[in-house]
C-alpha cells in the first residue's frame, strides 16, 4: 500500500495511520515502517567545526555509563564497512584563542580538560575538524568578542551602587570566571556559541553526524522515515559526558543517508521509560494532519533551492520605532497567515506607517498556538505554521530591502512543559535543561525554568541566540520575561519600590544574570550593530549599561510601567487624572539607560484585557465609527484621547517606541486564539470558542477605510512616526518640562527644537495661552491632533505663524502665545528663513513618503 503524501508549510512527507502516536510508549524494538521520501539534495560540502566539550553531570557515574553500553549492545549496532572507514577520518579543530593567550599553552590545557568523546566508529572530539561550514559568514568568523573590562564604571555612573559593591563585584567575578572557563575549555565564547555546528545534525562531504546531549538516557537510537523508524538500524553510542552520537555515511551514489524533509526523532531508553523525542537542536518540525505530536524534520534543501539573501542589513537606527507583530494573526481573514503573505502585505504597510523596525513574535516553534509563542518547544526551529525556514529568510530579506531592522521576540526565560515535543524530561529526567523540583517550575506560566548554571544549558542558549542572527540575519532581539530570569521569586507577588535591596540580595539569581551578561557580550561582540531589548519590570540598576562596565548589557529596557498607568487612568473619570502623575510615570526611568516605551502592547490586546481604544469607546465602536454618522460623546472623547496618549507616550516616555500591530488605528475588540473546551480533572469545564480564528486576526481594512474613523487614528500614528523621523525628538538630549498645570490640565515640554502642548481638559479651551520656550524666533505647527484628517475638529490654523516674546516664562528665556483647544495635542517647531518654505504640517506629507 502506498503512503499518502501531505504538504505542510512547504515540506512534503508521507503520512500513515500506522505510525500515529498514542499514549502508549513504544518499545525499543518497535519498527515504525513507512516509505521514505526523496527530496532534491544539497551538493555542497558542510563540515562541522569547533571543539566539542560537554561538562560531566554530577549524577553521571561509571555504573550508568556501563549500563548504557550494555543496553546498546543488547539492541545491536548497525554499522556498515563504509561507516567504519568514514569514522577513521580525522577532524580538524577550529578554535579561536584570544591574542593574550599563548597558543601552545592553550592547546595543552585543552588536551588536559577535554576527554576523548568517541563516536561509534572511533572518531574522537579532540581530533581536528576539516573546514568551516559554507554558510558561516567569514566576516563573522574573523570577529572576536572583546575580553572583559574591569566592571567598575557602574559606580561612576550610579554612585548609589557602591553600597552594593559586594554583590556586584561577586556577580562580575562570576562572569569573569565563566569567561575564563569558556576560553580554557572551549576556545572562547565565539567558538562556544557555535554549538549548532557540533550538536544536532551536521553534514560533511562524506555523511551526516547526529549528536545529542542526553546524560540521563541509558540507550539511544536515531529513527525516522529514512530507516523506516527501526530503532535497531541506527543505534547511537555514548561518551562519559552523556553525549550520544552516530555517523551515517553517504549512500553509494553519494546522496545523504537522510533525505531532505525526512521526519526524524531520537528514541531513548530512560529511567522514565522508552520515549521518542524531537532532537533538541532540530532546525524544523511539523505537525502531520490529524496528529497531536510534532515530528522533527531533517531540513537540508539542495543548494539551488536554498534562499540566498540579496540585501544587506540596515544600519542601526538612532531612534527605534518598533512595530510589534505576529505573523500568524496578521491576516484580515480568520486564518493562520504565512511568512510569504506577511512579507508581501504587511511589511510595506509597516514601512508606509513610518516605523523603522519590525519585532516578530512567535518565531520559535511552539506546539500550542494560543501560547502566543511563549511556550517554546523547539528553540532552533522557526514555526512551521507560517511556512518554511526559507520563507522566513525571504521575509527578513524583504524587510532589509525596505530599510527595516528585524527584531525577534526570543524566549530564554522558560520553556514549554510539553514532554512530547519539547525539552521537558528530554532524557527522562527533570533536571537536564531545567532546575529540578519546584525551582524548575513557573507556577503562573505553567512552564519549565532553565538552569543557567549548567554548562550545556549555557552552550544551548548562547548558540540559540547566535543561530537566529547568523542563519536568518535577524538584527537583534527582544528578550522575553527577563524579570522572571533575574530573581528566584520571578517577580511574582512582589512589588518593586526602587529600593536597591530588592535588586542585590539573596533573591537575585546570579547565574541567570551572568547568562544575560554572556549573551549580550556575545551578541554585541559579533554584531556591534545588533539591538537587544530586555523585558524588565523591576527596574534593575545597570540593566542597560555595557557588560565591560559592570552592567547587564542590554541596549534598551521595555518601559512597562507606562502601559499599566494608562489602564489605571482609563478606569477613572477625566476629572481624576493628575497631569503631574502622568509626567512622573513617563519620565521615571534610570538616567543613562535607554528605554523602549509603549502605550499598549500585545499584552493589553489579549482576551481578558482591553486595548486603549476599547477602554475609551467600548461598544460604541461597533455602531458609531462611520464618518458620515454622528459620533457619540464617548467616540469623540475616545478618538481625541487615543491620539494624545500615544503622542505624549512617544514624546516623554523613552528613546524608543513600540506599537502592537493594529493598535495604531484603535483595533476593536481583543485577541482570542482558537480554543476548544477544556475539561479539568476536578470536572470543571473552561469553555472555548469552537476553534474560531475570528478574533485571531488583524482588521487592517478598518484602518484603510477612509469612510471610518479608524482611518484618522491610523493617519495620526503615521504622522507621529514621520515627525520623529524628521526631528529625532525621542533621542534628543534637550528635554525640559516647563508646565504641569493641574488646574488647566495642561502639559508643556520641549524636546529638541520642538515644543509639545497637551490640553487634557475635557471642556476648557484656552485662547492666547502663553507657553515658555528656549529658542527665540518663529514657530509653526508641525503636528495637530485636532486636524480633520486625523478625525479632529480642525480648530487650529496650521498655516499660522507664532513669534516669541522676550522675558522669562515658566523658567524659560522666552515665550509665545498659542490656542490650546480641549483634548488636543499640538507640536510647534522653531524655524528660520531657510526652513520656512519646506516646513509643512505632517498631516500633509504624501503617502509615498
């Protein structure tokens, strides 16, 4: 009987009901037979490189090693003569040593520290590896990660830290010690972070090597379509460090033993029983139709089928304007969208809106779609729901062509507890990649927590970050859940007040902080133009100070308190808003540490919460958003405040700005991923939504429809981005808040040569309202939230000119008189004669800019 063939996300593989997984564990002798699938194959030579060194776990003993050997012997080892011949070849080692380390001494130390990790045919890890892989950018290979500094500059930046120098010096000392250990045992951080060239599947001219660190396994074999899922066919061997390995020589015709697109798994005999797992370093995984578990896929397309990048990375922008997005829910239709559609339809939209960066969520494979991508199962695999790895590369290349930097929302703070598809209980133990017991479980997220003190976990995560930069050419990361990483309490049921004792004590997870220092050092050392943003709500001091100076090394911190403040205010009456409170929240951040601010992100859009637009306009959004229909007072208020909230957030809140897709035009309702009813063990039922995608999409058509008021909000957001692009006010060193008038409900501040005037009063408009400024001369309006093109009432004349008067006002050297209508935000620019002719309000900028 011939196998039925399905195509999922560009990968063609057979599907047989006979190999469908069920709850019963397979035996090691099970023979899951199916027809192998032949793909076009690569013809290039790819050899592994870098030293292989695995720390020996404390629980790994001689007895367990001998048990594993016995189990493997009982299973039988399938080795052909060609395999034996191949494994006698020597490998050439590529190790970079810092300039200040004597090469001969380093080699001696490596020989002492590195054990011979034999393969099934006699290869040893401390033999040499022939050549660098073709895909590795030679420019990157030649780069070196700078040696650590003294870590003392943080005390000059923030003298309050001197009281905590014991903790901080210990932390930096641990970092130095780890760098030295990596230099000594791995040839440096540059080599250590290329674990993907050693572990998982690597291809050479003569065959495929598969390696897996699984110290808790007693026996292991590689199974898949290529060997009819026969666990006796390709039995792996184990070294004393728990690394399992097998070499598969090319077939007689020179083709690889595993065809491109073949499904693969590793079958292990563990203390928890026999289990089939997706290789931890797998580069692609898919879910077959009608099946629940995922399968790993050996992804190695022919050279002519591989995507080749055509466009260079854009330069790092001075000011960062991020469009946060999710590929799957980026369609206007109720469906899972694709990388290709996002490339063709969404990226041009982002460019037109004026953003210079796109941050993409849910890239790492996650079995549970509704986790929003945060319960990762396969860390090196791009999600197959949206397409193939080459489709993702095409997307990123197109973004670069448009001048957009691409940031990946990377998850290293936790992992899915899924034991079928992910790392949890990978080798049958709960402490391989994660802390064992309660410390390894996040009770709120229902997920596993990494052990950042483990050598192999460090290798895995550092290599994972580098993989996405090198293979896919991402321009940086937004690290998720960093607060949870840095503290043993994970920020749960803790209120951070800013007291430094909260940051430097027994609740700090020093291993995790040191990992963050390592990964930031690695990223910035190899890619100086890379951008790294950390999601931290605690306000950890020195979070955005370079590692060499003693900091954690991020470029930006997400300013998360601002979004919470807006939700807090939106639950109150306008009369209860305090403008001083708004200004304090927006400006309450650490000096010298850059922030990315947002009025709302994906968090506020999820089911159970409300977006700003929904808080403001609620059910009136359903019936009163047509421009030819009289708006309700609630809609008028909502449209006015939506614009003001976003502009003042961008103006005062940080050096970068973020918007979640669709919120620029006040996307109605919430995000609700498709869900079925969930039956709990206690008999309760959590109702689902019948698997509907209706609220798991983005209605971009609403923002584009000129007959709807959503269009005005979208145009205002676009005007904001272009205003910042022209004037660079977010990163201007000049900022002065001259007025916070609680009676008038007016806020006035300067950023660069711009003066921002916000009137939050619900009824009072002010004629001839005097505001202070620092630059004398002529001013013109460059952005007016009340412009009719933005859904306003057009109460201001954008062609008017305003001239300053001498004399101090609000502690400014001069002043000017303006009209400040209620619930408006107006931006004035100082101009001279040369600028005057080219200065037009942002609302008049043509669409093609």
